[in-house]
C-alpha cells in the first residue's frame, strides 16, 4: 500500500515538474521604466471622500509622537499634493515643494502613504530667501518631537495630511 502511494506521488510530481510554467521574465515585458509616473496611478479624481486624521503616538509613550523625519523629493507635477486621506480620490488640502521637511507620524497599511505633520513657511519668509529645508529661527514647534501619553489624532498647531511615500525621502528615524 505504501509503495503504491509513493509511486502515485512520484508520478504526480513528475507530471507537475514537466508541465509548462511561466517565468518572472515573461511578465517583465509588460512592465516599463516609466519615470513620469512611477506608481502607475491614473489621474486623481476629486470625490470629496471622508478625511482620515493623521495619528501621533503610535510608537508608544516612550518614543517621540512622530518617529521619523523626511524630506519631500521632486514630484512629477512640481509640487507634492497633500491629501485629506490615504487614497488617490481624497481631497487635496495643500501641496509641498521639493526640499520641504516633514514629520512622518504614521503609514497606511500598504505603506504607500505617509501621514505627515509639517510647518510650511509663510510666503513672506520664502520671498526673503529662506528655503523650506532650512527655515529661520522661531519656526513653530509642531509638538511631535517628544512623547505623548496615548495615541491620538494630531490637532495642531502645524498642518497635517497624507502624501505618497514614493516622493518622501527618510532623513532620520
């Protein structure tokens, strides 16, 4: 009985091994190095969907409220859209230029979106030659560089929203 079962198993394995299979390289022909749209997403649709607040304190009471710092890279449209929720159809609430520093407080489950907190310099300060990456003294403290007791939604004093993680380079954390 055991020999019959073993022989049947070997025959099934042989048939499976000899069957036609696809290789990863077969699927690569359909992919591309399309640098204009690296995520492959289509045009953003404004649908007015529900906003999702950025959460702080996810690391627990022994860690900073936002554990990472990032810097906005170059975006296809010139400015990185900040959305009200972590999906393409969410409302655009702001935009950030390349070099803007942001606190990364949370991530979406699929890691495609960062929940960020940022202090955007005023237009007057930008006209005086200050850059987003190196703001002047007296910049508003966003309150996320020290621990918070419990996880909660960020309520200010800085701005917050969601950005595509592809366009943010981690600097610290």
